[in-house]
C-alpha cells in the first residue's frame, strides 16, 4: 500500500475545492463563485485498491482555506489553518487561476512555500478559459522560482488533465498504512457537511457583502428509528448585522425558503432519505473579530 497526505493551497476562489471534488469523483467540499468559500480545512480521501497490481493507493487531500491578506481575526485564523496544514504533508499542490495575472498575493504564497521542504506541484487552473500565450506566460513565471517539481495546466470544472495530475501526485506517495476505510471519501462528520451545504446555498443566494459574515450551526440532528421517516435537522444561521438578517430572510421569507429548499434537496441526496430542515436566523454582531467565538466555532486551532 502506498499512502500519504496532499496539501491543496492557493489564493481564494482559484478552484481548490472544485479540483479536489474532481479528483475524488464526488462532491466533498462546497464551491461558490464568491471568494473565501472554504473556511475550514476539508479532508478528501481517494482510495484505489487496484493500484500497482493490487498494492493499493490512498491519497488524503487536505483542502485549505484560501491564503489572503486578512481583514479580521477570522481571516487571520483561517490563514493560520492553511499554513499549519501545509507544514505536515507529503506533497503540496498549489492551485492558481490561469485567468489572472501574477500579483502580490501570489508572491506572498511563493515566499511562504520557500520555507516548506515538501515537494511542490503547480496546477494552473481554468486553462479552458485562456489561450496558449497566457498559459506560457504563467508557466514561465512560476517555473523561474525553481520551487516546483512539475507544472500542469488543468480545468477542474471540465476535468482536463485531472487524471494525469492525480497519477503524478500518486508518485509522491510512500509505503504506508491505509489511514481510512476504502469506502469513505471524507473524515468530516455528517453534521459538518450538512452545515457546509447550507452555507454554500447562502453564498449562492446572498449579496456579496453578507456571506462571509455567516456561520451555520446545527442545533439538532435527529435520526428516527423508523427508516421510512424523515431525518429532522434544525440549524441556526448567524449573521453579523440586523440588516443582514433581513436580507437572509428576504421579503415574506422568500430567500430563506429558497436556501432551505436547495439545501434540503442536496442533504437528502447525501443522506439517501427524506429530510425535514428547519432554519433560523440570529444576529451575533462582530463575531469575525471575536477570538472566543472563532475558537468556539472551530475556525482556530487549539
């Protein structure tokens, strides 16, 4: 058996979660067109028992929050999560957005990676949206750093070159144990995944200023004894301002109903059963700058 850990890094909104989902062949991490979608480290597990004539392969992907210039304590905490994760993996997969020019944020990540000894692979994402000249410009810019063992052009959305990249990453795995059962794709608990599904729908439904000040807490998760009965889930959506509460609920409750319906349908698909989902909205002003709240809600490592 060959196994190991792969840290996925990059700036916000470059397609890290989309790429990991594509690698695994199923949706584990939420995605959105808005930046800073991933706020926690998400674990994705790829297992191939037939690898190398039955020797077996298990790659554990750690999808980290986007590294960015923080504007509050939450931003600082999620940056720390990303950096701490990358310090303990077997190989780092850096994702960059091929449609964007190399900037200060990219330079900061390069300097960060210079201090980490693990092998590094670069994936230039969204190649389906750029021409060969743009790709070559970025390729040469990153190649000159001397940091990367390989550079690939990929499209996480369309799946271009994903298998090739996955095969290359497998080459960095070492002889080791199978860390997880072969029939699971994530170690993250169901309650967390459900909260993330709800947060994803909020990000897709809400105006730009609101989503990043939203936290979803699962208050109750009741699985009935009757296998034909619905799972009852109650969740609280916390926001930072009273005005945001009105935006989340919408006129006559229309927006919250839309979020609830979209989330319920995906949760039912995840659980394979009927779901009764109740959503409530509460205000917790300035929580992104509250050290205690950030720690209590699991955004900061102990």
